[in-house]
């Protein structure tokens, strides 16, 4: 059986790595890895392949940046001949980035079966490009692997046949579980404590320049004692240039380059709090038991609120300040691994093995 994986952007890599690994243990499976090149900086891509011990991509489509239409179209145009040439039995796509929907669309038009890893997540906010990507990818997919039961419910409500849906757990947590011990050895030197860890890249936060300025001012003054470490995404770096942001010498805010996976994971685990607009980080902090303040009005990952450590502070700076104060006032709970494993069902480090079994069993059954 020939399986082709499509990855493109930073959050895809930690999801694909465990699935590639799990499938490599099945002797009947041959795998091809295609990188669309949506993320191309070494700090956004190459270092992840090294640290996650992923095989080098068989092909890099080199599409790079552009508007959504340009990027999606460029991926489709470059991917179609690859699919015709390689003729896989099944294509695996991950998450909700433009590479995910572009590849799924090409497959469905050519009649090639598609499996979506991380299916069923919904923010119900169609102003997010990722929500459009999720909705379309799920409608086009033949196999849908969900991380949590809310994903199944969303898909059933949208008319997806239940036979296509498989609740397998969270592959991103597989990577975290495997690499946490190595990450702990990579804790960066000279980190001031206590610290909050910040990431920002959503258009809703970084493309509104007046808001971005206010947010940075607020983050710089959350608490006298709190240092703020902020690894800056390339999109955000451009915006900081546009607003001419200069950090004052006595500011507790430290701007860093995007960090490799292991260093970032180590910093997450020891942080007093994480402040973010990322999707995956809401999940990782939930698993780690680290308080997470999410700078969004909604989340496609509600389980991180109901069972985890996440709270939405939206676009409300007072809410952000109050939530940060509250977190700092509470003694930090240390979570043992036993506790963690029971927190969200199936976030146990074995989701990719379940995916591999379902795929291999399906192929044996002629599906
Ligand atoms: C993409 C995903 C988002 C994901 C995020 C994680 C979509 C629609 N969005 O957003 O879901 O959470 O990745 O990082 O697919 N850039 C660089 N170097 C790079 C990559 C990007 O400089 O390696 C610049 C681009 O020039 C562009 C900007 O960053 O101006 C945005 O990149 P893009 O791939 O469009 O989307 P992200 O904002 O990274």
C-alpha cells in the first residue's frame, strides 16, 4: 500500500511525524512525503524535521508565500502532477492550513482517497481562513481522524457518514509525549523567572496594527515580576517592522526568533502562563497543565477549556490583565503523568498507532 503525506506549514510537522513513524512499522506500507513549501524559513521548517526525526521530504513543491488564493492555487497546480505521477492509494493531510485544503481538493478531483488527521474541529468563525480549510477538507475526505469527541459530533451534524469517522486522539500530543524528556534537557540558558511565554500570528491579532500596539503595551506591563518571552512568527515580525516597534531597554518583553520544537516545548512546560492565539499550543498547555490565556473570541478546541487549562480572553485587555493576575496569584499545580493521561481521553501518546492500524486494516478489507 502506497501512502502519500502532504505537509506544508510548521504545525503540520509535529502531527505528521508520529503517523509516518507508526506506519513505518507496517511492512506492507510504502510512504512518500511531500512538503508544499508553504513555510520555507529554516526556523519554521528544517529544524523541525531534524528535531522530530522526520525523513527528508521526497519532494518539495516550493510554493512559498502569497495571498490565500495564490498560495492555495500554487499548491494545487504543483501537487496535481505529483499525484498523477506517484499514484498513491491514500493521501494523508493534516490540520487546517492552506496546504491541507489544497491537497484534499486535488485528490478529490482525481478520485484519490484522502484521510484528514485532526478532523472535525470547529470554531464556527468563518472569518478565520483555517475554519474554511477545516470545513472543506472534512467534506472532501474519505477517512476522518478526530482528536476528541466534539469533532465527531460536529462531523455528524454536517452530514458526514459515521463509517468514515474515527476517534483516535491527538497526534500532536504523541509527539509531545515522545519528546518531552529531550525537551527538558534543552531548556534554554539564562531564562529569567517567572516568565510568561507569548506567541501571536493570527491576522485578527497582528494585522490590526493599532490593536497589536496596544497588546504589546499591555503584555509589557502585566505584572512587575513577570518577564515575557515572545518568539516572533515571520508574519508578526513584518508587522512589528510596520509599526516601528522598538523595545525599551527596561521592558520585561524579550523578542526572540521563532524557536525550535524542543526549546519551545521546554519553555512551555516551565512557564508561569502561556499567552497565545495558536491552536496547537492550547492543546499542549492543556496536556502539560500550564495555564493558557488565548487571545481569541472562540476556539475550535473547546475541550481545552472544559477539561484543560485554557481560557479565552478574546480582544479584551482588561480580561487579559485580570486573568494573568489570577494565574499569578494561584500556586502552580504540578501534574504527574498519571494525572495528565486521564485529563483528555485518548491524548495518551498513541493516536498515530491507532491511525496506522485503521489504515492498514482498511486496506486489508479492500476499503
Ligand atoms: C499558517 C497557517 C496557520 C498556522 C500557521 C502556523 C494558513 C491559512 N495558515 O499561517 O493556520 O497556524 O501557519 O505558523 O495556512 N513567512 C515567512 N517565512 C516562512 C513562512 C511564512 O517569512 O517560513 C511569512 C510569509 O511571507 C507571509 C507570512 O509569514 O507573509 C504568513 O505566512 P502564511 O504561510 O501565509 O501563513 P501563516 O500566518 O504562517
